[in-house]
């Protein structure tokens, strides 16, 4: 990954102010968040923009239907929004996707929300998904050839969903291979792009 962009005290203060004005919970450590955001491939401004998108989508979902807010998962990378989770009706899923597209800054939406009646939900499946997700995150963190900070992971029905920015094709392949190698994984779906991809914001 490219070296983290140097931040002066004024830049850090300005970034913290932007984060707080964007409704970041004050209980979080602003300094730590600024440092993490600056180290990401998308940079501090990209992280702030994605947080604003996440906040607005979450707000609109909750206003529309609290169940929609509770059942869907958002992962965002430079305005590319990956939706995962399980919803009880197709109408709720369609509403969630429609609302997502309405938010300023959203450039792409990858809809992987599954429709399944509540009576078909199983606690064992949810526990297995949680185990796979933690296993995948641990593998990313433990692999020195992967810049793990640039990736988001979710799992539904033993399918791993990935979004993020890879330094090169070799790293992208390595991330996908790590996912495929986890016991019990049925499939891997990714929306990872290379850092020099012309579709990226500002590229």
C-alpha cells in the first residue's frame, strides 16, 4: 500500500471536525479514526464520504422501516455500496435498494440481500456465518501480503462477500483464495477493484 499521507495538526483537527459534523459518535476516538482513515487506500476524504453515505442510508432505512435497518448490512468503498443480509419480503429488499440509490454520492449498488420468511431463519446458520466472517477477517489480518485495512467482509448462508481496493492483481487473487480456502464456504463473491482502476473516485 502507498505510504499514509502525512497529516499536520491542522489537517487532523479539520478532519476530526468534519467527522464529528458528519455525526460520528463522539464516544469513538476521533484521533484513532483519522489515523486509520488516512492509512486506507481511499484516504481520509474517501473514508469521510463513505461514512456520510452510510449514515444517510441507515437513517433513511430506519425512517422507512426499523426492520429494514436491522436486517441489512452496508459495506461501502468509495461510493460503491454492497448490500447483504436477509429480509422477510421482496418488497422490503426492493425498498432498501431504491433508498440506497437515492443517497448522494452512491455510484454503484451491489444487491446481495436474500429474501427468506422469518420461520425459515436458523440460529445455527447465523452462528456459522459469524464464525466464517471472523475466520476471514483473521486471515486478512494475518497475511503480510494483504493490506487488510482496505477490505470489508460479510457472510450470508456460508457465502463470503468482499468489497475493497487491491494493490494489484496478485493481492486480489490472494484475498479471494484466502476466502475460498476456509472450511464450509460455499461461494465467494467479490467487488474488489485495483487501486489504479479508472473507475475509482478522482482517478
